[in-house]
C-alpha cells in the first residue's frame, strides 16, 4: 500500500486527487488530507437543496461534488479526511465495516470510544464525528471519511440545510446535537498531531505526489471539479416530486409525464450505489405509469440504490 502525504488544502484539488489516484494509481492507497472551508456534497444530491447558498457565497465557502454517494458534509482545517483506494469488486464492494476498522482501532487506542454506527457513521458515545462514503470504479473501491477534530460547528450548522426527516428519525433537534469534535476526548492535542498519528497507524510505503501526478490532478480539477456543471448542474422544474426517507437513505424522485409516459426523470438523495443513477433514470425513461412496468424497470435497483427493493422506489411514483 502507498501512503500519500498530502499537505494541499484546496478542496477542488483534493477531490480531484482522489479520482486521479482511483483511475491512475495501480497500487492500493491510503491518504489523509484537510480542506479549507467547504461543503462536499454526495454524487447523487441536489446541491441547491443541501446548502444555504447565500451563506456559503457570502462566506467564500466552496461547494464541491464528490464521486461517492451519501450526504453533504462540512470541511474546514479542523477536520481530517481519510481515503482508502483498494482493489475490490463484485457485490460485496460496499463494505463500510472493513474500511472503517483501522480508523476505529487507532482512535480506540487513544481512549476515544469510537464505533461504527448505522449505515456509515463513526460515533463516540452516540454522537457522530465521522461520515463515510464509497464508490466503485473498474474493480476498485474508493472509501473515504471525515474525522471532526476541532471543526467549526457554527459554520457547519449555517452552511448545511438540515434534513428534518433525518433529524426526526434520529430523535434529535439539530445538527449540533448529534455531532461532536474529537478534541473533547483528546484535549491538549492538535489536528496535525492526530493526522500524523493516523498516518503512522497504517502499514505502507510513504510517498508524495510526483510532478506528473500534480499536473494530471490540476487538469482534472480545472476541467471537472471547479466546474459549475459538475457541482451544481441544471435545476429543472418537474411535474411531480416525491421524497421519502428509508433505512438505506433518502430518495427523491422528480418526473414529468405525457399521456401517462415518463418523459423526464431525476433521482437524487444521500443513498449509496455501485452503478451510476443515470442508468436507472434511463431504464425508467419512456415507461408508462403502470406498476408492472415500473417494477420491471427497477429489477436491478439494488445496484443503483444499495439496500432498496423495487417496490420501495416504485412507491414514489403516482401509479
């Protein structure tokens, strides 16, 4: 395994570096990195619905879409992010426990009561300090997660629009009530010390980005991760929108029909999946609003929305 030492704090560069390593680095990778103030949204999320756009604009907070599914997260220099990129394919690719285990173990050795909780969270005494996400590309898995050490909770609360359905399902009233900074458990330490400690907890060959890699990452950053099209995309008005929270995540289906046939469709949410949602949208396009046709088009829905059944998603259509 190669352990990439990354001192860059540009969120556009760091998100681009993950994709570059996923596509171009043949060896397994572990990388720790930090970002300047930014909101990182999930691959399938509607950016406009997840952020307070005026607040992020007024405060110069970058909004960057990542490759993986899941929900929006707030980054700042008090937050450490970790990435594993490893060879692993097939149906078992979405495996949060094995990727989170090294981080949980390292933190437990410091006395932090860390554990994996729910779909993809790491918690301490029931409060979240880390969200994790994954995607699969060409037989390899990118798994990454956040670690709140001394993050600005006020900035987080103001930049993100809280999902009231999610809060209700977790029995809490605000973002601040369900998250914590690890500095509560590690007083006297700083975020760079923890970054170094976690870097040393994984076995591998220490390396840094080569000049050639930096050129490739900068190109991807400019062409994709800094682009409005990737981060926001077009906001369209649809005839019907239905949003529902399931145990596997929130799913929102927006669609337009003509004479009972789907002519436009967009599926978004904080769910995870192996295949791109655009393929599922294509499978539903042109289908009549008949239960049997919708169910048939959703036959492989688990590959796109991990944990979902066809009848779950079919229930979001007016059929």
